[in-house]
């Protein structure tokens, strides 16, 4: 159900901005959209036939008395700081984060809703308007959002980015390297390629701008250094103790009744390998062990 006499303004006509603009327009809202002023003519040419109002700059889109303001960044702490510093006091801050990429339909995907500064009436209006996305709403504070992002994404993304960096520096494609052609290696390659297929600022923001990610990244680096030292020095006992301690913490000490990983036959269905499986060689999986 569309909120009567409500207009949606979107500043930023990138991938996510266009996804939102089209969804709100399809729901029946008046949508006002802009990017940087130098893109005004381009946007009118490319999207002028969508029924979306293309405006020249952010001021034309945003300045409404008592407006409800939301962001779409993946790190909320600096976003909230900027809102508090620069927005007029009459604005209501109910920010959000669609926790998926622009090539995925918003329906049934997780949508973080963060009420920072708003009365009940404007908060409910924001919820109703965002309901046009048909997403699964999750209600958080901005601190909770950033902590979850740090815990689940920062070190994980760093581990896969480090894989891509290693492949690049060593000058090979992983599907041509016998160390990356079987079992869980197929998942590692697919995940790394998925991350590298996205725009760089998404992961730079997760790693650098999230204040709560610093601890996670420091732990990752320390784990990498410690495990690699054990490997080089041949400290087999210390290496096994550290890895098993992490496994006990994550999976529990009694794992006899648990199937932790999929069978290699299933994982091999994801393979991009151009090398016969029988030529595969062992892999240390150091990047995954450090993330653990």
C-alpha cells in the first residue's frame, strides 16, 4: 500500500540507487533522483523515459521540511555522524541497508532498519514506504549493524581478497593451478571471484571505514603471522593445537555426529578447473584457517 502524497528522493544514481528508484516507482511513488551535477544530462538521456523525475543536484532532491532521511551505506557509524553533523534538526533519521547486491531482487532479502532520530509517526511512515521493497526487515541499532558486519564480513572478505592478490602476484589463474581444482578449493575460487566482480568501494568500506572491523582485521593478521611461522619452522604440534582449538570453539569438541562439510563430489560441481582432478595437489587453506 502506497503512503498518500509521499515522494521518494534518491541522491546517487549508481547501481543501488537505480534499483531503489525503479522499485519505488513500480510501487506507485513519485521518485526524484539525482547524481552529481555533471551527470544530469546523461541521466535524463538514459533514464528519462522511466517516469522518474531527474533533478540537477542533491539540494533539489532533498530539501523538504520534516523529511525522513535514510542512507544505504554498508557502514553506519560514519553515516550517522555525517547526518547528525550536517542535517537540519527537523529531519527524521530512519536509515537502512539492503544487505545484498544490486543484481538481486529486493523481495525477501534482508533489509536492516535503523531508527536513530524520529518520532513514532515518521518512523511508521518510513517502515511503510520501505515496505515497497518487499524485503525481510531486521530492526537494529547502528552499533549492532556495524558489529554484525564486522563479525561476519570484514575478515572473511579480507581472506578472499588476499587469495586474489596472491594469484595476481604469482601470475596464474586458480583454475589452472593444481592446488585449487578440487573440493573446498572450488568454493574458495567462486567466492573470491564473486567479491572481485563487485565494485571495489564496497569491500574497502567494509574493511577500512567500519570502526568495529579493526579488531577483526588485526586478529586475522596476527593469526596469519602465527600460523605461517609455525609452518615455516616446522612446529607441527603448536600448529595443530591452535587449529584444533579454533575448531573446538566453532564446531564444539564432539563432532562425531556432525557432517561439517559437503562431500567433494558436490563441491566439484562448482569447479572451473581446466586441470584433471587426479593432478590436484594439497592446499594449506591458510586464508580460511586465519579467518577461523
